[in-house]
């Protein structure tokens, strides 16, 4: 596969990255708010994927998390198969699969199957964090130990070889095949691999391997520019890419007016405070967030968290996203609105699409 065709297959436009032409995508967690069930959250995510396709979003990724009552997307592969059956054009992917939680062969099989079901539409985003607390991570990696994160480069290499069916002769896995995949149907293609991260380690590894890189600006904003600089400095052209391509995840809350947007953002901030305090739960209502008795330390945390979230009416959101793109030089923005209430969340994404000028949403009169 040539570099240009590989980039096209991955849904990457080498000329992207300037102003409203910058692709806009969604990262969704199938958020479960107070008063809702996981089934309702997953149904809302399905509707959101369909609307995102209509509005003109480029990708729709789902994340792997475990042991979090407010997040229903514990198995990206299962959810992506469902979303693929209910959409027809939008790219779907994992943002991401936490590779140390899985055997590389299993991931290659799962995403080979997804790609066979939905050819040309599936991205395989890979991360190395556990996506959960230490105890749950131990249960997920039973028998593997907690040092698997340190073995991530080797695991990633195995995954790539399974996807490409190209282990060198003499390798213990040389005769193994991930089916469906290139081994079972040469020339059928495979999902493009993205490396995800929130640190310099992942940025440098993505650059060395010539892979597209997705950085979690939404929870590591202070590291965004240094990590992207390191990615670009480390980049080596590959069969996947001839030049670096960086996507950043951005927390965004849009509403019809600034007051409502900031009120909605408070529920997501309280949910994150509880998670970071070891008390994960359902996403609270805005009313609960307003009534919560924040300590001085907790208020500082919430204020710091919200400083990395683009919040406001459509015009303010557009300006915030444009400034962030200019500051980071990101080639693509992936927005995430983790707030209470499915209608409010869907409306946030609709307003963001409208503000960014995506073709599927009429401009406000």
C-alpha cells in the first residue's frame, strides 16, 4: 500500500488543518447520567452516531473504560459492530483499545472482523493506559501481571505483525494468522492503526513508527504542545504516512447561550472530580453540581479542569476551537461532550457542527 493510498484509507487528508477545513470528529463514552440506564445511554450513543453522520462529522470513536458506572463503553469492538450496522458512511473507531488489557492476536481478530463487516470505515486506535483503577486492571490482566504496560512496544509490534500477516521467518508466531484479516484474504485491507496518548512516550513512539497520533488534550492540556512537537520531531515516514498527522481530543460543551453551557459543564466537572477522587459514579445533574459543597481544593480542581474545556454559545465555541487549532497545529479536532442528559449532549454536538460549518447542519439565521 502506498503512503498516499494508506492515508486516504485512514481517512486522512494531507491538506487538512487550516481553519474550518480542519476535520471535526467525535469521541463518545456512552455516558450514563443520573436517572438513566446503560441501555438508554447506548441507545443515545447509537442515535448520536447517526446524527453525527448526518451533520458531517468525520469520525466517531468510542473509548474503553472499565469499572466506571458513568461510562457504558467497556468493549469498543462490540459497540463499534453495533454502530456500524446503524450507520453507512462515517468512520468508526476505538479511542482507544487499551492494548495491555488484551492479547494482540485477539485485538487483530476483533478489528479484522470489524473491518470485514464495515470495509474502509474502521480505525484501530491503541492506547497503553489501563482505562480503569489498579484493582480492575489486575483483574483484566489476570496472569499477565501489571508490568504489561512496560511491554507495550513489543505488544504493539506483535499487533502490527498480526494485522499485516508478516512475522519474520523463524518467529514463534510466524505460522499464526488473524482471521479475518490479510492472511485470510490478501488485498482486502486492514484497519489503519492510530497511537493514542497523553505523554511524550506515546508521541515519540507514534513518530518513530510513522503512525497517526491522537493526543488526549481534554485531560492533559499542559502536555499537548510538547507532545505534538516531540511527535513531529520524531516522525519517520512509513507505509502508513509520508508526513505526521496529529489529532487532539477536546472537551467541548456548547449550548444556545453561555449561561446554559457553563451550567451543563459543571456536571461533567463534578463527575471527573469524583473519578479522580476514587469515587466514580453516574454523571450528576447540573442541579446536583450546583448544590455540591466544594472544598477549596475541590473548587481549584474543577476550575483547572474546566480551563481545558471549550464552553459557551456557538460563536464562542468556534473561536475557542480555532484558537486551539492554531496554538497546537493539530490536523484534526475530536470533540467530546461528557455532560448530563442525552438531549443536551446531542444538542451540544449539533451546535459545534453548526459553529464549525459542517455541511450537514444549516447555519443559524
